[in-house]
């Protein structure tokens, strides 16, 4: 109990160290109280002096005290070695919690980069870098893409990660430098400066080499110290494997190899096996203060920090009463639940929602006092969670009345952890029963426990405001724990029983009736009889039954607040057992064998808030007095033989918040008054096999928020439509086949257990669902999943899918129309039909407002769902904001220049009235189709999806500059249509180097399957195809491209680089591009494709007033043996037809143009025979200014 002396002077029977013993503190030159000595001062000094990198993995197998140790080490290291001018870098990769070991290091590297940049005041090259990282982490479930890492670090950094092989095909890969600009700036700015790096809560292994590359600085005791705090020892052990395995260092320069060559000095793990008594005392004290700060941050309105320190400390000390002492055998009695412990704290007066934990304001009525008790219990849950988080308490199991064996198992395993409680319990003062008779000592005892026959006490001098409670010469024990005692018949109760006793725990003892002396404990607040398996009746049989004046022992306990009889096999309960219970607010009768309860049993329990009737296997009805429990908040009825509930019971239970009906196999129905339970928020219904559930769903109270269903055999359909407040829905059970929650507009969360294996169709349309659990689409029998009009659904677990339903409809805004309802009902009609083998017939119809939902559609998902799994061979995906969705195009012919009012440079044609010579083809969506309109944000997250997309329609876009910026490896794209893409400057950007080697394999162009490309109204388009490096271009090709149609691109200057060949191109249509000067453009470093158009058949050129020639090299000879026709209108500057190679020419090319154009055409004599002029008819007008409304075909 050394730590217990730190603040409140708890008596210690073994040591007499004075609280005010002083030690000389060398750093300050002052004599200091030993409890105020800087924590772990000597050890920290030694560790940091010798080791530049310290790994803090906590104490013991569960990494105990890791949070507090991190704070202490960081503070002491900073105080010892660093001044205000040095740079402190503190990162916590908690955002990568959902990521695996592959993406976790990326998160950490990015966090360190941004934090180093901030401390060195280096501007990031992209101010959206952090936002993009957070965006990708959320929508991609913790992942960070290769493209973002390229932008942040350069291409060299990807060598240290498991990068997607296709990343090197991206044009960004070749355009990024070896190391990013910000890294080079960090390298220059950090020279001569000192750094302290703290990495907290590291939950994935990482090699220090990565941190060296990010900071561009090796760790050193003099100017670069690291403190790495992990969440488990396994993280550290796995990190050391990187040291043994090594990282890929090929292609690194010699200087970089030396920089990243990490030695054993970077893997020093702190030893904590030699901590002294003083170290443990200070560590416990510091952890207690950390826990207090955490509690205060949540409950600061209910007391100041000092108040919560006082309350939390006493809660910790109190818990010693229930902790198994060293060497004690583990039993069911050893496993106290967290709820039991908190109730003891509240009963003892350690917690309250008031400014003082011990007093209730005068004048408060009964309802207010109930509120205070409930608030104190909720505060206790926060306190126990904080004490566990900071390793002061073990992980107690939650209270589970249905499974006491689970409590035993969980509780025993939690005792293995190194906790502050386990250290305090080692030195707790021991106590023998015979010493209770020592009156001189009795008045100093406060909390006494003989749990499992191991006596101990936690007591101290109560001074200050509480001294009035102690009367010299009287025992002042307020808590007595006899839990698990083998024999209490000889216990000296006469020495300890007094009016101060608040808590009495007789659980797991062998008593067979309540002792008469219990009736003397008039101020008892908590009585636990849990697990008293011999207790069949509460009072012994009276000697004279005919007298009739015997009073139940429990009837005298009028102040009792908690009565726990879980696991007590009572045969009967009398009316007197329920009398005088106006202060009772918790009653657990689980495991009793009573058949009925007295009709007025609950009459005097008007303050009862929680009633547990679990596994009462003989109970066949609830008494009418249940309606008297007007303050009841929780009702748990399980394993009974109840058939009906009284008709008006729910009208009276107006404060009822939680109802649990579990395994009541004879229950036929709930009363109509169930719909009147206006305060009911949480409803559990499990395995009530005779209950007519669909009628029950129609009676669901309107304010219900959480619904938990465990289905039973025979229950196949669940339909809950339009519930106004349902927020959470959880389902388990192997029999359910059809589930519809359509129209539950506040439904945010749905949970499905692994045993819902029969589900065939699920409709979650018109809900507020935020996330689909991955277990749902992975269900083996699921055929249909409808998610229509689900505007709150922001992300989808594509990366966790191993299969996919045959019909999947997902729309952010569309209503659940009759078409889908009909499909949903047809699933029921066909339920008995034979299940077909899953083939490539699955259909996904997806209309979303935000493309980021596809961030999790990664390369693994592509392989599992499309390439290998064959579950998603057909999809139709629309990514459009709602504003665009209203004017959805229906694949009509594109009306040329419908909104153009500008006058053409060719004066006799106006765009507003002109008609094109050739209409665009009517493209129908391919089997895997994506249609996009990005008017509100850039369409991020589509990279992997587009890699398997066969057709793309991009319309009404305000962000995309180049189509291949979305993904330069469009390996499956066959058809593409672009319309009204206002910011697009280049349609296709292709690798300047042509085909190249990627990880040992030769990769061809990413657009090789493309067959049809149509574009119109790209108002800012400058070039149709460009090489990735504008200064050079090797031979590149679009091998399968057959048709190109381009309209109304007024700023277009050029079409193709001269190194591009289009071996399959049959038709080329270019219309109304008023600034186009050439089709094949040439630069000095560009290679020239020898045969760019070997398969061309038709070329249409209309309203290209500045077009001068088809190829910059006017003497270039085309190989075009299949060329049939050339149509020219409004191209007054186009005065020279291309040269053709005679040896490949099979027939003359028919050329159609205006009469004026024919007059200006300049011929090369030998080429006249290759072209066949087709002039307009004689009656065609030659006048300028005539509006041409049609052209002769």
C-alpha cells in the first residue's frame, strides 16, 4: 500500500515510512518529499543517455501502464535534454486503426512528414495533402493510396512499401521526382537542429528506416532522440523482424544506403523488471492522475479535477476488497463484474453526480434522488473505464445474468495483467476474524473483506469533514465482503454489525436462509446474495406458524437500494419480502424458481429502476403490481413461462427505457399498450417462438431507437416500414430469409451476426444508414441487396467482400420505386426454387453522389470480385450529384451546339443554327459501365474501379483536366464518351516511353482495348492526345481504337503527336473546332509513326477554319489503302490534301467540299489521281452569309 500513502495517508501495517520523509534532489539542490520526487528520474536519465531510440512496450504481456510511462518518459526526456528552441515532434497514428500492417506505416510516415514540416515551418507542396490523407483513410477504411505517397515523398519512397505493381504505369509515377520537394527542404532545414520524436499508440510494426528517410536524419543521443510507444509487445517483436530481414536497398545511392542502415541501437526496449517500491508508488500515483484527467474531461460539470481525484482514488482503493490475494485459488466468487463493483462504489457514497460524493441536497424529492443514483452509476462506468484504460484496474467482465460461467472465465484471465490494483493488493493489511473483537481497532476499520476466506481491510484516518461519522468505542465498518467464504456460521457478526454498515456481500456462501441479525442493519444500502445456491427461502420457517406475526427479515431493510439475488434458487417470495422497499432501485431475481409473485409484491417499490428476471424457469406470470413501478428504466424477462403481460402495464411504465424479452417460449403476444411506451428506447426480443412478431412490429413504440432481434425457427420474414425513430437494428438467427427496413429514415446502424446464413433479400432503402457491415453482402445465400435513397451512406466495404449478391441496387437519392419492390417480392415467390450456381450474372446498379465511396475498391477487390471471383462481371455505376441527376440524359443523339450562340469564324455558318454532317453514335452502356458528372468535387477514388470498366460516359464535369488522370491504366475500357467537360485540357495522356518493363513484365499501353471515343463541348480542350513528357515522345499506339468523334472544342489546337499510330481507326470525325491547326503535330524530339492511319476509311472535317494540314510534315506520305471518303465543310485554311503512298492505294478517295474550297485547293500533280472530287451540285449557293441549315450528304 505504498502508493496509498501518497495523498491520503493510508495506514500501512508493514512499513512506517513517514509521508514527509525527504530526499536530496540533485537537479534542484533541494530536499524533496519522496512522493514528489520526479518519477523514474534515475532510470530515465540512464536510458536516454545511452540509447537514442527507446521502445516503450509497457509492463507485462498486456502492455500495462504504457500511456502513463509514455507521458513520464517524454516529459523527463524533454526536460533533461531539450530547450525551447529545439523541435518536438509528436505523432499518434490512431487514424490508421482500421488499417492493417501494410497501410499503417504509410500513415505514420505521412503524419511524421506533416508534423516535421509544421515544426520547421516548411510549406507543404499540396495544402490539401492532410485533407486527402484523412479522406482516403475514412472512405478507404484506413488505406493510403500509392498516388498520395508519390505526391508526398516521390517515387523512391514506394520501394519501402508494398506498392501496387500497376502504380508504375501511372503517368504520375514517371513525372514525380525521386524525392519530393518537401523532403529536400527538410533535409536542408534540419541541419544543426535538435529533434525529439514521440510516436504514441503504435499498433503496427514499422522499420525505423522509414522514419530515417522521412526525417532525413539518423537517431542520435545528441540531436535526434526517438521515443516509440507501442500498444503491445507483439508490435515491437514484429518490428524487430524488419531489422533481421532488412529492407530493399537496391538502386539507393551509397549515401542513402548508409543513412538507412539501421543498427541494434534503434531497437532498445525498456526493461521494467527491476522497478523499486518507490517507482511503483510514483507510477501508480501518476497513472491515477492521468485517469482523473480523463474522467474530468467527460464529467467536468459534476466536479472539479481535485474532486474527481479524491473520488477516483477511493474507488481504486475500494476495489482491493474484491481482488484475489496472491496465491488465492480462482473461483466464481473471484469474478466480480464491473456493474457489481460500480454499485458498491455508489452505495458506499464514493460517487455521485453532485458536487459532493457523499451528500444529497436537502429538499430533493424521491424522483430527483433516483436521478442522482442513476447518474452516479453512469459516472461510475466512466470511472471504471478510465481506471482500466490506465492499467489501474483489470478488465472486469460486464454483468451478464444469463451466463455466470462466462463471468468466472473472463474474470480469472483478467487477473494476469499487471495493474495498479494488483500491486496495491500485495501490501493490503491482512485481517483475521478474531481481531475483529479488538475494540480499539474496530473503530478504525472502514472497509473489510474476507473474500475467499482471505481477510483484509482498507482503512485510514478520516479527518476533515467526515470525522463526525466516527464515534469512539463503536465499530465503524461501512462495507463487509464475505464473498465466497466457505463457512460464515462462526463469523463474529456481533462485533461488526452496526448502523454504519452500507454494503454487505454474502454472495457465493453456503447460507440456507437469511440470518435474523440482518434485520438490524437499518442503514444497509446494498445486499448481495448472488450465487447462494443453498438459499431456497429468505426466512426460516417460524416455530409457530399459526401466530402469523413473523416479519420477513428483508422487510426491515427500508433503506436498501440494491438487492442482488442472481443465482439464488428461491422457491417462494412473500409479500413481506417486498414490503418497505421504497428506496430500492435495483432488484435481480435471476435464477429463482418461484412460480408466481404476490399480486402486490411491487407495490412499495416505487423507486425501482432496474428489474432482472433472468432464467426464472418456473415463473408463469408477472403480478399486476408491476404497473406500480412508475420509475422503472430497465426490465429484463428471460427464460420464463409467461404467456401474457397485463393489458395496461406499458401505459404505467412511462419511464421504461430498456425492455429485454429473451427465451420466453410461451409468450403469445404483447398488449396493445406496448405502443404507448413513450420512453422505450431499447428493445431486445430473442427466441420467443410463439410470439406473432409481425403484429408486434406494428406495435413498436414510436420513440424506439435500438432494436435487437434473435430470430427463431419459423420466423423467416421481417418487415418494419417507416418507423420514425429507429436508429440501430441488430439481427441474428439462421432462419431469417427476407428483411425490409424501408422508410426507417433515422436508421443509421445495422448489425448482422455470422449465423444469419439464410438471408436472401435485404431492403435498407430510404434509411439514414451510414455504413454497411461487410458480413451482409458476404452472406452466401444473399441474392438481393437494395440501398435506394440512402443519402447518409458514405462508404462501402468493397475491400472486405469475398462474394456479391446477384442483384445489388445502391442509389443515394432515388426512391424505392415499384420496379425494385416488385423484384424484392419476386425473391419471396421464388424462395422454393432451386438455387442456381453463381456465375457472371450478378448485376450492380449504383447511383452515388460521391465517388469517394470507391476508395475501398482496391486492387484486391478487383481481383476477388471481378477478375477471379466473377461476382461482379456486370455493373452500371453513375457518379453524379443530385442537381445533375434531375436532368439525366437518356442516351439520345447529341444535339450539336444546342447552347452555343457564338458566331463562327466561317461567316456564313452560325453555331446556333448549324447542323452537323455526322451525328454521334448511340453508345449503349457496356457490361461494366461507369457514368460520371463532377460538378461539386473532383471524382477521386475511382482508380481501381475504372481499371475494370468497359465503358465510361463523363458529362457535365467541372474538375477533370485529363481523362487518364483518373487512371492511366484503363485496361478494360472499350467505349468512352465525353460531353461538357469544362476543365478538360487533354483527353488522353500517354506514356512518352511507350511499352516498358514493370517488375519483370512488359506492359503495353493502358488504353489498348479502347474502340470508340466520342467527345463534345470540351470548351477548354487544347490537345486530344499528349505524351506524358511533352519534350519527347517515342512510338505509341492505340491499337484497337476504331472510331473517333470530336465536336465543338473551340480551343483545340492539335490532335495527336506524330509518334501515335492508330492501326484500327476506321472513322475520324472532327466538327466545330475553330482553333484546330493540325491533326498530327510534330516536335524535334518526337519519333514519327511510319503508318499512323493504315485502316482509315472515312474522315469528316467540318467548321475547322484554321486547320491547315493533317500532318505537320506536309511531305509525309500516308499508308491508307482502305480510305474511302473525305468530307470537308468550313475548312477554308485547309488547302493541301495529305500525300498518299501509291503502292498501298487500292482506289481513289472521294473528296466532298464546298465549291469555294475546291477553288482554293492546292494540288501536288502526282496526287491528283489519288483523289476523286465530289463537288456540290450546281444549284448550291456560293453566297457568303447564307445560313446553312443542312448539308448534302
